[in-house]
């Protein structure tokens, strides 16, 4: 019986730590926002906390993250983005550091047209590209 209780407790702890993972939480925020707009738009201002000042996108096979961000941060040390075409990496940063990042499946939302570009928090609205058909490809919507 003690072994059973220990096993259940361990599984519950693992489940809690996975659900509290910052990447998982940001993915849930992005998905919820997309669902709320019918996958028509995405506004990052309310996503991933308050500490970041810009959002940057890295699509398949993209490197050079330090040059794009303006400070040392090697994307290839954090993810396999350089060897996969199945996901984007969305980086939330200040001018001096990465606050958080998320690896997002391109089937959930594709930002490949924005690869190696950063947008200020106040200008971080994106819309589904009308030319993308059924694919969920997003482009920048400049603020009015």
C-alpha cells in the first residue's frame, strides 16, 4: 500500500511540474487567444507575462539569434530549430535578455514569413495571411 501511495504521489508531482512549465503555459495562452479569434488574429501584448518588450520569430532552419536579438543567445543551444521544419520558436525578450521562449508547432500557428524579425510589444498584432488558405500562416498587422 505504501508503494502505491508513493507511486501516485510521484505521478501527481510530475503532472504538476509539467503543467507548470513556462513553455506549456505560453503555448496554452497562444492557443486560447487564437481560438478566441477563430484563428483570425493574435495579439501578443497579453501573452507571456509583463517582463518582455519585444517578440521575435525564428522559423525553420534559422540561426543567427544573437545577431537578431542584439545580445548573446544561441537558439541552437535551446532547441533543434536548425534541423526541423516542423516548428517556429517565438522569443520574448528585452533589449538585454530573453525572458522566455516557446517552440510552437507550425500546424498550430506558422510565423515563417516573420523569421528573424522582432516586433515591439506595442506593435505585436498579427493576422492570418489571407493568401495562406487553410494553413494558419500569420503576418504582421502594423498598428494604425
